[in-house]
């Protein structure tokens, strides 16, 4: 059962390490650390993606700065309570990690497949320039009754299609993890720069309609 559930959330990342390991948390004596990698887009822009790595998988005392690495795992979420409210924290939970040597060319350096359920009514809108967008929140089940809640964004024809989904519908989607920075106003005198993550959807289908 557990193996079947793990197939519903698959991530593959190839990127350049741009941070040192920073401690995140411990579970049953196993320490987990965040490592950030930069993944280039075709548009010459780049996404900065956090990897959540176990100290049992990688030597977290080693410096990987500037190295190209491949990580495979799952896109995970958890709620962090701060400033009197819950904040959704997203990262790639790494199951496989490897350093790649030499010049690396990868056709899909940033790919995601998710099999989950619509858990919030989609929001369909148009930009001032007339581009169609739909925002989705997908619940993807883990073993032992847990779920990850993952924000996704669709464009164009995919947005028109996804905007009609109803809460509870079973969805398959493919895409990539994208990052974007924004300014968070903490108080009257403090503005904090933060990074948000979401799945940019390239293909989507409703399982009930297949």
C-alpha cells in the first residue's frame, strides 16, 4: 500500500547548489536539513528550490556549493504556526541524491507528477493583458492518513479546463516547481522578502473523465 501511495507524488530536480545545509527538524532521532538549488528555466530565468534532506542520506557537513546535483523525491507541505496564523511551507522531500560530474545536460531538470484531489474551489481569472490563469489547491495522500496540500497554477487552455473542476474531483497533473519572491509586510516599519512555491502545470486531466 505504501509503495502505491508514493507513486502519486514524484519529483525530479537537477540544479546547482546555492546554499549550505541548514537544520530543519528531527524525527525519531533523524535530523533533516534544507539545501537550496537553482534550476534554470528555458526562459533564461531560474527557480530556487528547497530540498529537505536526511542526514542519513547525505553528509550534511560537506560543502556542495556550486555543484550540480540530482534529487528525486516528493513535493511536501506542512503548516508552520507563526505570527498567530498557519503558514504553508513547501519543499522537496529527497529520497535519492547524487552529485553529477562534468557538463550536464538534462531535458527535464525540473519535473513533477501529482495524483490528487481538488480540495478548494479553483479560482479562474484573467491578467490585465488578457492571459487566462487558474489557481488550484491539490491534496495528495501520503501513507498513514496524512496528505500534502500543494498549490498549482494553470495557464491558457489548461486554466479554462481546470477552472471548472469541483472540490473532490480526482486529478492527474504534470509540470514543474516554480519559485517567486514577494514582499511581506510584518508591521508598519518592517517588510520581509519571502519566496513562494507552486506547481506550474503543463498537462492536466480529470481521472473521472478518462
